[in-house]
C-alpha cells in the first residue's frame, strides 16, 4: 500500500521540447495532457477510517500505471488511486481511457470499493483500495487489479476486473484471495500486487503479490503487529487464468523467503522466448546459510506459463536511503526499495531479448540521502546481470527517484525519473520529471529530456511522507514513449494532484 507522489501547477508551461542524445537523435516531449478531473467519489462518505486522525485527500490522484492496447494502439488505459487516505489506500481506483492515442481522455472505474459501486454481490464490498495496475492481452482485453481492504479490521483481498470495451466498462470483481481481519489464531495481509497479460497468448494472465503472514499472532489486527510477530513471513503468492479470464486458478504460494523474511513489489514480465519472470524485492532479516542477509532485488523464472518456478537469482543489492526535504525533515515516499522491469521483445532491434531493471539507490554507503537511478541488464534471460549503472543526468548531487523503465518498438530503452535539481532554500520543494534513453541496448544513455516541472512536491498528500505513488507509469506507442505520471497543483489544497499523459519521441 506504499505510494509515491508528484506535483503539478506549472507542468504544461514548463514541459515543451527536450534535449536529445548524442547517439540516437533528439527526443521531443509534447505538452502534458491532464487525464484526471474532479473526484468521481466526492459524494461518498468517508467510511471505514483506520487510525485515529486519518485524513482523506479529496480530489487527490496518485500512483498511476498505464497500458497500451496491442490490438489498437490508439486505445490507452491508465489507472490510479483516487482520494488517498493518509494511513493507506484510497476511496477507490479510477480509470482513464483514451481512444485517440492520448489526445483526450474519459474517466470510469472498476467496482473495487463501496465508493466505486462495490457490493457483496459484485465482489467490491471494501472500504479502500490501493496499488492500481492494468494490462492488455494481445486480443485487446484489459485487466486491472487491486488490493481491496477495510480500514479497521483489515479484511483484505486481491481482486481483478476485466474490460472488453477498451476501458469504458468493467466487469464485476473476481476475488483471487481474501483474508479476514477477524482471526482466531492467524492473520494475513495481501499487499503490492501487479497483473501482467502474456504478450504472446491471450489465454494467460498472471497476478502476483506478497502475502504478509503471521500464523500465531493473536493481537489486534494490525500490519505492525503482524510484522512484530516471531512467526512473521512474506512469501510470494500467484494466480493465473488460462482461459482469458473466464476463470482463475486458486491462488498459491510460489516462493517463501522463510521466517521473519519477506518479499514486496512483485512484478511479472515475459521474455522474448515466452519465459515468465517475476522481479521482486527480497528482505532477508534473519541469518541464513546463504549469507545473503539484507535487501536484494531478485528474480524467479517459469518456463511453463507459471505452473512451476525456479530458484531466486539476485539482480543487485538495495542501497537506497530514501529522500527527505532537508529543510523540514519531512520524508518523500519515493519508491525506494521497489525496482521496475522491462523486456525487449522486438526482433531485429538492438538488445533483442534483453531484460532491464531500474531502481533508486545511493552512490556509496557513507553518502547522505542523495538517491540516484541505477540500471542493470541481463542478456541471458535473467540468469546473470550486469553491474549497476547510473543512468540519470541529475546535476549537483541532487536526489533522483521514482524510476520507470520501458522498451519501445525500435528497441530503444527509456527511463523516467523525478529529481530535485531545482530545489533551493524556502518552504517549497521544486521537482522535475525527466526521461533518458539508450540506443545501444542500455550500455550508454544520452542527455535527458524534460517532461514536467518544476512543481512543488509539498502540495502532495502526506501518507508516510509526501506521496505521489510508489511507482509511475511508462509505456510506448510504436517508437514513442508515453509517460503517465502524477504531479502536484502548486498550493492547491482542494485539488492537490492530478494525473498527466505525454509522449516522448524522436
């Protein structure tokens, strides 16, 4: 349920054309299009508050994700958290869909919560939802997924909704797993889910998440109580459909890091040869025979559409320290500890078959909070990985964060990120969004292109820090990258953030 946040205000005026790369040409960024509008849940009461004093941010949109329809690239769907709570989740998940390549957008939503029309009958009988994610099958069917839960008793579920209308309408929710907060001897909370349609076969769609479990925790239902339990663990759980969403197989555990260890941020992608890869963060708190205590980014792989899985392979160690407003001491929730993955599935392009992972980390263990953006690549399907390479162009040691990675149809690798290069003294926190790209399969990255900003990050809602989401969206339409991101509306307390769409192409 962690999230990251962005800022808006002068976005359109400040983002025009970007600078380009020495080897590969110039990226031109179009003025951002505002996707979100007034909250569709404004009339819904603030049901199910969790912790005392929790705040709901009406007209706040955070944590966007985007997918482009392979059967019709003019059809784009983006999802986000709508009306975020300070102590976790939102009133519902909103959906933006475009039928003209992102020029204009309409808003709808799946019925994951009471505020979005959920009931016991349609599977949406929950007070809050979080972690929006959306994907397209080759045949044009779209699937979005949510963590749905209640604020106090933490009854929670992973639920999926399908659209065959390009995002205009959504099916009732299908529940993949549900856990009750009213427990006698055990408790579990399902968290940080994602969903990925197989790009080669419309029958297969994969859902994955971490499941925080405490078999012997009998205290009041709370995530912190769960983690403090001596029997706490956070294994990877998985579910799939093999018939295009007509039915889903029972959810099951596919990897267990062991007692007092956990995974988070699971995200599936599919290699050029059809191998299914799950990228995740592995938090190893307990000593073990492998000697790999610490926090790592790892992958597991399946050669049979997720039926069986191999052992974990470490991509890199997590060195992130997070980002803080140095003048106020308030942290930014910036996706630290959560990597992103992309695959080149375009035959005949540079790096065909490569896998790319990006994350936020520090330059050295002794460095201050100066997180930067790193990339590792694999040329053998994830078996081995290159040394981490810094890819952002942020000057003056300013913090960079919230990276996303994607591969366009021509094999060009794009990485977006936020940074604080324009931050000076004063109460505001000017923030910018950028994109860099590589034409040689991730070996080198050229100059950056400006997407948006500067805008004031401190206008964002506070949810464990200033928050625009734990991740941001990045897709492609042909050879053009399509960033889908959150930004703040400077100083606007009645409409603190919005979601934006733009294109970055040569």
